[in-house]
């Protein structure tokens, strides 16, 4: 299992990026969360099989149709970051920070 934290920049808020991320991550069987940041970016943590996480990172570089992704920062993440998700959920949409 691998865990990655992404920060996605561009036109990624107000274009259903979080909802799209939740659906895509769940379809790949991933654990984690996604949230908007006040600076206009979207932040996400994805955990699961290495191949599935790599596929999700690839998808995030495109995003939903209305998004315009300028850049994606990718870093390893640990259990503390993964545990920010809501209790009882494998993948959560969190509040803006």
C-alpha cells in the first residue's frame, strides 16, 4: 500500500473537482480524502494499491471536464494525514481549509 498527498493548482474549484475526485477514488478502491484550500487549490490524500494510486494521480492531472489543471504537487503521505478522513468512510470530502 502507498499513500500520496497531492496539491492541485489551476481552475479546480467551482468545477466539481472534489466530487469527481471522490467518485474516481472510490471506483479505484482507494482510501483518503479531498478538500478545497482557501488559496484556490485542491488538496487530496490517496492510499491503496500502488497501481491504483498511480492511476488516480494521472487522472488528477486532467481532472473533470470543466477543470483546467495547471500543476500537481505530489508528496508521500503517512497514516496521520490519511486519518483526517471522516470516521467510517473510506474516502471523504472534507471542509475547506
